C-alpha cells in the first residue's frame, strides 16, 4: 500500500465515522469526498508519484534520489 492508498483509506474512514449534525459538518463531509476523489484521480494518472519516480530512475539511474536533490 503506497502513501496515496493510505491517505484514501484514512479519509474514507474519517468520512464513514463522521456524524453530520449541521451545515458545517455537511460542508466538511463534502470536502472530504472531494479530497478522496482527487486522490483517486491522482493515483490513476500518469503524473502520480510512482510514475515520477520510475521516470527519474530511468533517466538518472539508481541513485537519482540523492544525486539530483530528490527524495532521500
């Protein structure tokens, strides 16, 4: 499970356990739904983190993360 999957699961669980009592809570729940949808879309696009890391590995080699200022 990657970071995006973990965030999706976290926000889905938060939404499932939320008790909507008024408009404020309803707005918060709606924003959580939008975040979940955006994360799902990001996870399926070619610009996701996995795609970016794969491209960097192919372009710069095994040690791209430390040599090119990427993730360490």
